[in-house]
């Protein structure tokens, strides 16, 4: 189980009994969410084997009808998914490979090779892993089964730039998009159209085998063509859409020529589009979402309910610029303090999803840290109010923290340390504030990713 390594410090940082209680309840709720996000739990709850009958969400696959079973995939959770699947299928697996982030060496796999690569920016190891996957699935025929384990982070971990795009050019575009404030669906629209693997191309390579997709979603709304940029599912976007994303965020002029060449060539019909629903490659493709943000927000919600709080659940509705989102939830906390008619105290709120950050400063921080800090400003002085927000993968933006915790004394405390929280927030430097306060939340990499989760407690 992934847990919060510094929870004792975080609780004791509360300046009053009410603050400490609110902090503890918020952290308890986050830990319940992290337990629910365990990829092995997702697989074991949705995949069953009885004899040779493999059942996934009520759909039965007769393994006696397949000569061989191959397993491929990638993402932050793919190592845990593979470990759980191996425990179910045992020696029935012929061969396999999954690409996971560096630091995932702890998984013990017998039939599936654990291939390590880079995230959030792709590297050569990731390209090598993709080529090995393609070599494997192209061996499959109509009497074989290919099981694809796909989760958040797969876009970076499974790169194969479309010629003549170099890996460096793809990294340049990816970095620019990640810092632009673009949403994950927009980012993946571009990624799919500069790839020979995403946007359904892996399914094309595996055809005519039967393909079973087991997906853990890190996308708000669970759009399957956006999860890891959809290597085995139809894509609804176009080259024109990818160009529009880059223009929307003012990135087109800075885009490498090789990327422009591919996107403009595709728009002109000189290059094949990503695969659409009527492509024969999807004739025998079956897709199942086995885990998502809704499952973990529900676990967090039930934890607060069990603790006796009047709790509201807003699953997968956390979207928009982090600073704006933080202020929005701070308004909820202020209203709950002024009037308890809508939400009587003790109160809790749980919300999931994923915000974005438009980077304009030179500071350090992530979307969850910015959300917490922007909320801390309006709730300054409120007793027994805590807001905690984390990324379920344990890494909030380009930092080593999962997120941060703020309460009604956060701003007062920062002022005592001569920190200008508002100015640091404007410089995208929320990390510095919470580091000095000791209110960063540390879990380490969790080997999963189902978006972010935000918890508010009002005592």
C-alpha cells in the first residue's frame, strides 16, 4: 500500500486541536484513496479465471480457443497490472513486455519482461520497448490472444516518433505542451499524430489476433482514445485538431520543423490518419476500463463518512487552471464557515480529476501544490479547515512531492517566515512555500495513476 510518509509531521503542523483533527481526517481520506488506486486491486476485482474461462466485467473469453497469449503495454501502473495478471493466468502466458517508469524494478514477473523507460519526457529506452512490443504482437495470428495493459503515463513510456520526427523533437513538443496549460486530451491529440504507435496503430500491428485492453484511466471522463494516447483503440481526432491545439496555446511557431512537416502532410492527405472506428484492426478488439478516478474518490468519500462527517462527493469534476480551482474550493470553505445550511459541520468534500498549470514563472511546484496554496489565501484565519490535494502517482508536476496540505494558518505561518505566498504563487513557486512550512505531502512514486484527488475537511 502506498502511504503518506510524513503524515505525523503534517498532522502535528496544525496550530490548534481543530486544525490537527482536520489535517488527520484529510490525510486518512487520501490514504484510503491511494489504497483503492492499487493496480493489483483493480485487476483482481475485475478479472477472474475459472478453469479456462477468463471473465472480465461479465464478458467470458474461452482460453482453450487460443493457441498463445501475449501481454504488452505500458504506463505507471502496468508493472502492477502485469504482476496481478500473471498471478491469475500463470503459465498460460506465452510471452510479454510492459514499459514502466524507472524505479519499478520491484515487480517480480516470470513471463512478462519489465522494460524501464522515462516519464514524463520520452527516452531511447522507451522507443526500444515499443519496438519490442511490435515485434511481439506481429507474431500473433487469428488464433492468439493479445492482452494490453494500458495506464496513465503510457504516452511517454511508449514513444515511437513518426518519420522524420526525431526523439528530441518529440520531447521538445511534449515539454512545451506540458507547460502550456493544455489539457491531457489536447496533449494526447498531438502525441497521437506524431506517432507510429499511438492512435490505434498497435491494434493494427496485432491484427488479426483477438485483443483485450485492460485500461486504468488517468483521463477525466475516461475517454479511451486519450488514455496513454490510445494505442489499441479508434481515434476521433485528426491532424487538423493537432495543429489547432498547438496554435491555441501559441506553440506553432516554436514547433520543430519535422513535427510541422508531419502534421501539415497529414492534413493534406499525404500521410495516413490515426485509425478510425471502421478500421478492420478493431474487429476483434475488446476494451475494459478496470480502474479510474471515480473508484478512488469513492474510497476517500466513504472514509470521511465513516469518520462521521457530512460528506459531499464530486467525482472527476476537478478541471481548469489550478489557481482558479483552489480559489473556487476556498469559496466553499468560506461559505461553510459562515453558514452551515448547505453543508453542516463537521463537513467533508472529496473531488477528483486533474487541473492544469500555465507556467509563467521560474519557480517549482505542481498543480496540486498550486491548488492548495491558492486556496490557503482566502481561508486565512479560519479554524479547523484543511485542504489537501495530491497526484495519485506520487509526483506532482516536476517535483518530488505528491502534493500539499493547507489550512487556515498557512498564510499566517508563511508570513512569520517572511514568505510572500501570493507573489510566490504568481511565480509558480508553491513548492518553496510548502517546503518551508513542512506541508508538502510525500508518498514517493506509487506505481499507479488515476488523476488527482482533493479533500476538504471543515471541523
